[in-house]
């Protein structure tokens, strides 16, 4: 396979460039996936039946914690890619590790939040609103969970084989995924939580 | 025993038990046959593990043809049941199941895979590529589609078929009104094959954007490739909507949520909304590649280049965008105000403009051309007037106020069959005949092909035009019977007769494959049709590596340039060719996905968990795997090329 | 150590925190619905743009036009889907 040394490692082979473009197209599909969830959320937002509304159950503290954690993790994964580009493998793995830890912290907070909803009587079955709320948050959370496993696999591969063009490519694509999840969260934060609480 | 009771058929009849026995016997016969002829190794090595876009394309087409017969059998049963008033061949429940599976099978498991199969085979050849961007992913796409389709068909004999229409509207599709597992099958079969289709979409966009031969700018791509690119763009943005809608439906039916119920804030009409946000683009996913196929064929057999290339491209770009802005016309009568209906009425009618442009382009391509009336060309010529009629009735339906009259009648059924059969079915049959020598190295018999064409076209007109009349007279769709006093009897009998002619046409097509396989001459050369685009610049059948040397292109009709204008397509020396490895993992993932779906349908959670673990294990295996493909040496290339008569370089 | 924290990334991070604080004002301050929604829309889309261009390097490769086209195509269809559905299911729904 031809390696082009004038390009960053993650772009250095033709297959790598294909992978990155392919993943961007996948992100286009993900935009539509979450757009469908948001569409449904807006339609069901006021259809609360006999259950609670958003204003009744949202709490600002866990939401703020989640937002700051995810923004920070988006920053650290950006730093990991930067470290990778200046060939600092060690620093890169550290940043990637921090990102994954922050991801785990996010998930822990989200689990706390879900538990809270359960205790105030907002379950998947309660109403159209609670159903779509938990489905939207859950889909995002499932993406984060998948990202944690994926990132761990990449860390293991870097440990095992070092930063080859393939692994650099995977790491870069993982960073795209992670930033994208942050973007989705910004929209959840603004149009589900803040809109619901104001 | 209690565990097994859930698998019992919801609404049995002797017909279903007979099919059960037949399916069992055929399966046993296949297994015994393969074992007897010692073909397991061949099957596994050459087909089940392949990542070659050509073989995957052929497997798509074979599956699509099988599904055509499944869906066709459903169609015949429906026409037979309604052929005379007060018929009792099928009861209401069976009729519901039959029209549901007919719709789903024909759209999702026949038309789409047929088109994706042709795309798989042709697009990489038309752009001069070795394979698609992600060959392994392509195999996964195929197996997800295949096992999704199998899962759907299993519903017939295990647990009961879906019965809420292919549109699966709630509340009809809810547990209350569809208590069998049928709708669960619908949810999971479509979910699994839909994920496969989404990945196909990503794969082909990346392929077409990045793997074109040197010199092939976007505006120099053959029209079928353009159509495929835009189709895949629609796939990528439409299918996620279906994913979410099916997920919500699954939650409603299996976890008791209130999305599409009528209490606790549920909204049953939301399903219709989401379904058609996907469903309307879906019909353009079917028709755009068909437009591409017709463009290739009409240009080839008129011996003229395509009239208005740029307007063809731009009209398709417009259609691909507009397709996402019209969905509400499927439920004008649902209760929106006049303002809302007007907006969607206007966008709907506006789509007729780019489509009309295309019709005129095809007509002007044929104008003063030297037309050869081959089988593919006959289909293309019949397509133009028939599709125009279908399009015009579509505009009628698109007028919101008038739609109150047509809605839910046989008029609508006539309309969409009138666009889908001459539009999509004729196109795939034309493409199938046109590219057949590319796949297998011999031609299909023209004479039998023409007989099939006439049976199909006349049968189509007789089967569907009467429905316009009965529809305007008020015959509702999806009604399993009607009384004699309605007077619908004679026209429905005519429809049944037409459906019979269509069945004969499909039988003739199968016979043609058999006959040509036995009797057609094998030395048809590389250019049996005097064609124009790049896929004909390589051999028939195509060698594993597609092109011995990467071609250099300067127009959308690269092969014609070489033949008539002395353009040098292959002006390079042979070089070693890098090819991707085969893999059994996609097939295994397909099996695991079908176990996952099946277990979920019947709420067997242990099966769900185990197969999910298996799927993740496959993905982990993939990420740690190090495969670099293999190389075909210059010597091997030379040998292969000489076998094909070599000097064509 | 310093080369591991480029200004572009650090500034981007600070800017995104700032945007979050601005968005939070709709919770802590009293304002009309339309003003609040405007603030949320503006901050959310700027935030998305920051991620896309600064952090995801959308414009760095030879495929940048494909990437931007895909993203804008997705966003426009997404917006049409959201608002079209609201029109169909809420604003223009008569029951």
C-alpha cells in the first residue's frame, strides 16, 4: 500500500482518506437520525397525558455537570488528535484516556439522572413525552457507551502496535464521532433541557 | 410446551400448512442437493465469503428475483380473491396478510435489492474502479438485507405474517388490533435490512466521489452512475428516519410506550408522519436508478448521445432534494388545515417539472436516432407513455382538494402501480437484459424476451387501468371482497386476467434464463450491443480485477470515444493489482442479526443477549484483525487477458 | 508541555464554554419565549460550527467540498423535517 508522507498519518493512504470521507457521510445520516428524534420530541413535548412535564422533572445541576464534562471531553479528544499529529504517542494516549474517563463520568451522571426520573414517576411508559425524552437521551447515551468501548479498543491497539497509519486513522475517526456526540448534546442541552426549564 | 406455543401460526389455513410442508421439503432438497453434488465448499468460498462487488450484485439480483415470485404469488392471490364478487378464496385476515406482505416484499425485498444489485455490478465498472470503497461493508450490507428478507418470509410459517398493510399505520398496527407477532416481524425485518441499505448508501457515495478513473469529472460520469449517486444520497438521509420510526413502533408493541397510542399523550398519526418522511424519498430511491438505466439504454439503442446531459443531472439533483419536502401528500385527509395541505400540494406538483424535463430529454435522444428495437429498448419505449400516464394521475392525486375523492380507493392503487411497474420493474428487467452479457458472457434470447415484454406490457395495462375506473367509482383499496350490486365485478375479472398475463411474462423470463443458459452462443465478444459507456470497455464476463489497466477517460461515453474517436482508454503498462481479502464474518454477522431479530420478535431475551454479544464479538474481531489483501501478479493478468483474446488493450 | 495545548484548541474550548454560559441565561434570566429561543438557536448553531470547523477539521482535506455538501444537505433536510412535521402535527393540525 502506498503511504503518502506529505499528509498527516491518518490521511496517509488512499483507504484512510476513503474511511474519513465515508465516516463524514455516516455522520450525515446520524444528523438525520437525531433530527428525527428531535422532531418527535417537539411533537410530543406537550403531550404529557397524566404524567409530569419537562419543567416538573428537569434538574439544572446534573444537566450542567453533563454539559461541562462532555464539552471538556470534546476538548481533550481534540488535544489527542493534535498530539498524534506532532507524533507524541504517549501524550495522545493520555488525552484519549482522559476523554474516555470523562465519557464514563458523563454516563454515570446520566444514569443518576435516569434514576431520578424513575423515582419521580417519569418512565418510558408514562406518557408520549417521557417516552420520547428517554428514547432521545437513551440514544445519545447508547452512542456514548458504544464510543467508550470503541475508544478502549483503539487504546489497546495503540499499546499493542503503536501509531500505525491504520490506527491513526481509527483514532481520528473516533475523534470525529466524539465531537459529533458533543454537538448532539449541545442541541439536547439547548432544546430539550433549557427550553423545557425556562 | 408453553414455550413453543408462541410459534404457532396466528390464523392458520390448509394453504399455509401446505406451504409449510413445501418450504420444509425444498429446504431439505437444497441441503441434500448441495451435499450430493459436493458444492458446500464452492458455495462458501466463491459466494458466501465473497467481497467482490460483481458477485454481491449477482446475489442481490438472485434474491430479488426469488422475492419477485413471492410477491407475485401474493399479487395473484389478491386478484383471484377479488376477481368475482363475494369470493371466499381468502378470508379477511388472510387478505390483510397477503396485501401487507405483497407491498413490503415488492418494495423492500424485490425492487430495492434488484436496483442495488445492478448498482453493485455496474457502478464500479462505469467509473473504472476495482471495487467499492468498503468491500467488506458491502458484503455486510448484502447479508443484512438477505437475512432481513428471510426473517420477513419466515413469518409466514412461524407465528403469523404482518397484517397491517405495508404502511403499517397505527393504531391498526398496535397490539390491540394486531395481536399476532406479525408486526414485530415487520419491525425487525425492515430494521435489519434497512441498516444494510444505509451502509450501502454510505459505501456507494464514497465510491462514486473518490474512486473514479482519471479524467472522469463529476459532469463526465455516465448517467446511471449519477442516478446511483443521488439515490444513495437519498438513502443516507431517509433511512435513519425509518430506523427511529421502527424503534418507536417496537417500543410501543414490546415495551408498552405511548408513542402511537391514543392515550397518555400518544399520537397515532405520528407514525404516518415519520413513515412517509422516509417513505416518500423511498419511492425516489426506486425511480432515480431506473431513470439512469433508461438513459443508458435509450442512448445506446438510438445510437446518439444522451440529449441534455446537464439538465438530466440537475433535474435529478432537484428531485433528490424535493423528495424530502412532499411527504404529507400521503395523508392529505388526515386533518391538517388547508394552508398546510396547500404547501405540500405545491411541492408535490412541482416535482412533475424536473420529471417532465427528463421525459422530453429521452424523447429528444430518440429523435432522428437509429433506433434498434431490442428487448431493453422495448421496455424503455413502453416506459415513456405508461410512466407519463402514471405521472399525470400522480399530479391529480397531488391536488389536495381532489385527493379527498381519490384517497384510499383503487385509483391510488392504479396510480402507484402505474409508476412503479413501468418505472421500476420495466427498468430492472431492461437493465437485467442489457447487462446480462456483462455478468455471464452470453446473451438472453431476444425472441423469448420480446414475448415476455408483450405479455408483461399488455398484462400490465389490463391489470391496472380498470382500477382507475373502479377507483373513481368508489371501490376502496384493501377490501377483501365486494358485493355484486357494486358492479365492480367485470373490471376486477379483467384485472385478474391481466395479472395472469403478467405471471406468464415472468415465467417466460425465467424460461429465457434457462433457455439461453443452455443454447446461447458463448462468443458474444465484449461489445454485443454497440454500447457507449465505460463498463463495456472490459471483457464479458468481467474478470475479477475489472480492468487490467486503469482507464483514462475524457467524456461520459468513454467507450464510444475509444471506438469512434480514437481515444486511448488504456494507455499504460500492466501493474500488479491489489485486491481485498474474502471474509466469512459478514455472513456470520448476517446470521447473528437474524437470530437477534427473531429472538426479539418473540421476546426470547436470552437469544437477544447472546446474539448481541456475538455481533459485538464480530466487530471487535474486525478492529483487531490485520488483513492487507492480496496481489494479482502481472503474469496472471496477462494470462487472463490472453484468454479473453488479449489484444483489446 | 506547551506544544500539546495549541491556542486554537484552547480558545475554541473557552469560546464553547462562553456560549454555554450565554445559553444558560435563558434559565437564569427572565425573558420572553421568542428572545430565549433566538438565543438558544444562535448559540447552538455557533457551537456546532465551532466543533465542526475547529475541532473536526471539516475543511482540511481534499474532500472538504464533499464534506460541507453532505453536512449542509443533512442540515437542510433535517430542518425541513423538523418544521414540516411541526406544521403537520401541531400548527396546522385541526384536531
